C-alpha cells in the first residue's frame, strides 16, 4: 500500500519521473543516464512512502506543488547533472596525491 500511494499520489508531482507498470514485477526505481542507459535499480517493496519520497528527492528529482505547476528553468533537466570535466585518468593532484576513485553510489550522469 505504501508504494501504491507513492505511485498514485506522489509520482505526478515529480518532474522527469515516469511510472511504467509491469504486471507481476516487484516495484523498483530504475535510474537511467541521459542516454537511457540503466545505471541502477532500487527495490521499493520494503520502503515506506516517506522513505521513497526522501530517496527520490535526494537523487535530485524536482517536486512540484501541483502536478501541472511550472518547473523552474534550473530544474528542467533535473536530476541530470552537468557532465564532469574529463581529466587524464588518475592524474596526480598538485600535492602529488592520486585522487580517490569515484564512489560506486555516485551517478554524475543523472
């Protein structure tokens, strides 16, 4: 019931968040890159409606006041983030240290 409430009442408030019903499939959030490549699947079955809303907002989805409210210009492509500036792989920093690897949980291309 928590996921159903999120789907029916909350999804219409989020910009660039789309629902696709797959009969018999467990509910999950599928994150896609700007090229529609799958980045991650997050199961939602065990989450409360509040937890799902918090997750979606932490991921950068813009929540409107009403389903047909305008989306501010700066959020038109949300949750997409600018592509990172490409640097030579593992180039040492000014202090000679090698920069840390990107955390697997980060998705700069969202």
